[in-house]
């Protein structure tokens, strides 16, 4: 667990990007695979989160609970592209609903990773 005092957090919610500033209304948001940006003055740190929840409290505290969170600058673009190719191939050859669902999750996460690195 990491506690930071920051100016703003932008979270990749399933309903769209959500900026959280001090005094934000209390909210619970489901996270989708994407980039979570933490703004401290002029410094911006970006993390890729695979999924999770953001709990924004009325006292200007936000709890971000992510299944996985990795600094974007530590992600290997070559591994992401290979993973995307592998999961796309698995999706195309899947024969059961379970195989299709597992492959689709892999495609979705790797597509979001790829966008995080190129966007």
C-alpha cells in the first residue's frame, strides 16, 4: 500500500476517464485496463492498471485498489506486442466459450497496454 498526497488523479473508469481533485464527490468507480495518472504539482506519474476499483471519499481521500499496477515506463513494448499477437491467435482458434473469454481478456488487457505505450 502506498499513500501519496497529490493534486489530482485521473483514473481509467469503465464509464470513461475520471479526474479526481480535492473535494470530489464521494464515488465508487470500477477500473478498466488503462493508465492511471497521478499529478503532483508539475510531476505526472503514470501507472498501467489491469482492473480494480477507485473509492473516492468525501474527505478528499481516494483509495485505488488495483489487481495489478505497473509504472508505464517499466513496461516492455516488445512483450506487450508479442502477448497481443499470442492472445489474438488464441481467440481466433478458441473452440469453447471459456477459451474465448480467457483469450478476449488477454486481448483487451494487451490492447490497453499497447495504447498506454503508444498514446
